[in-house]
C-alpha cells in the first residue's frame, strides 16, 4: 500500500471517528529527538524484528508526546539496534535509539512521580541521595541504641524484638511501605492514563498473560536475536540479562521471606527468630545471595558500558539504586551471620536503615522503571491484537 493510499485510508478513518486526531507534539529536547529518530527509523525499518519498539513504531505515521513516552519505556536499552544502524553516529543523521529513549525514560520517572520534586532530585543526585539517606537512617537507629545502652549486648539468640520491639518496627516500616506503594501507584497510573486513554476496557487475559511472561523472562534483553546485548567491544553477551534476573528474583525471594514471616507471626502466632532451616530464612538467604551477585554484576557492567548505549546523566540514578540493592543484601546477610553475637543490634540498625532508604527511593528511580516498562509492554500486547492499521498520532 502506498503512502498516498495509507493517508487516504486514515483520513476516512478519522472522518468516521475510528482514530483520534493528532496528539500534541513533543516539547522537550529529548522528546523532539525521539520524534526525529523514529521518523527516520520508520522510513528504514531495518530493525523491525529486533524488539517491540519497532513494530509499535510502524503503527504510527507521527509521534506525539504520549507515543514517545510509550515507546521510550518499551525500549530495554539493549543497544542492538545501534550496532545494526547504518545511520548511527558519525552519520549526519546521528540515529541513536537507545540513548534517545534513555533520556526520555529518565524524564518520565520525574514527570510522573508523586510528589514530582522528589523525582527530579533523585534523577539528578541518585547515588548521593541513596547513600546519604541510608547512612542518615542507619545512624539515627544506631544513636537510638546508644542512648538506651544496647548497641553492644549479651547475645540474644537472634531475637530482633529484644532490640527493637515488634510494634516499633511495624510503626516505622508500615508508613514507609504505604508511602512507597502509594507514590509508585500514582506515578504508574498517571503514565498509563497518558499512553492508553480509554483502553482500560481493552485489557484482556491474553494480553496480561503475554505481558507477564515477557516481563518475567526479560524477553527483550536478548538483543533481538537471542545472543544478548552488545557490549563496548561490539560482542553480544547475556550477562546483563542474567544479572537482571538475579537482582529481580533475588528481590522477590527476599520479599517472599518477609511475607512468609508476617504470615507466621499474625496467622499462626509463630514469632521470630526462626530456625536457619525455616522457610523465611531459606528464602531470605537464597534471595540475598542473588541480590548480592546481581547488583554487583550490574554495577560492573554499568562502569564498563559504552557511553553511546545509554544516557550518561542517568549514571547517578542507576548507581544509587544498584548500591541500595547491594547494601540491602550485604547488610541482611551480615545480620543473619551475626544474629547470635553481641553486635546484632548494630547490624540490625544498619540493615533497617538501608531497607528504609531503598523503599523511600523506589518510586523515583530504576525500581519504578520496571513498572513503567511493564505498563508499556501491556499496551503493546493490547495494541498488537488490533487490526494492523497505521494510526496518526497516539492510537
């Protein structure tokens, strides 16, 4: 079908109300760059089979702000398209899809964040904010123990509640958890409303199942061909995908350990400490090891990654989140190893401070990107089930 025929068909669709009129054009420089690059890519289409970004792109003739935010979060920043592109720098077109998309993604984390000012602060000073917040909270708890004379104590056989009573821990962590979930939920809801207005009723079980499967497998970190993401030496590797899996499933196992322990406490009246062979401890130990190896590997890859593969301005935010994940696991495993010693109170205070810092920063950085990306993947799963008709602006 020729471009003239496509435009004639779209004009008829528009007249009959089957597609929406043009979406607002991008205003930010980063959005305008994605608009420019996607227009070039739409004429080339060499990378159409690489990932979901390019077939989603081909369903559009122009790219409004909502389209750009959607495509940017659909991109997994694997870098495969950059290495395949004949228009990549130093070509005058300077097409760098991963870098342009990364800049817009960082913008979405702060634009949709609630409260919005926190998003901008964390984006610009992620590592500093993460370490300062973790250190400050840990120091506060350590000083509390010093004041009550229990920083170093007689061994208490892993009884955490003899150091910090159960109700005190709940009163500290429940508000932090609720705030994190609320802030993250509001941000993702804002994002979904923009990229998929009126599509809530189109969510099907098949689309949800496909999205869940793709998210859990990290499908689009295979480089578009199964060999993985290109590294700085232009060689493909699956290390990034594997370290992401270790981080993700390590975190989920640690969260499951906490959930099981909560069930034990409230449903069965079984209070901590739990035996080393108990389900909460086994889940936490295995998850902690994964959450130690995964972030360490991601930090190593972040240090050696070619600057053309991403946005250098995001390194603070990326490394801040990686550092908090790593320190959460390291302090947790140290606490488990030393829970029967006289320094258990100190280890507990440090671990609690790091965990609180992790949850407080979750809605504003790389943890949030998993939810934004999942929302974009759900939209793609919905969109691909429609007739393959090119749309003008946002669909």
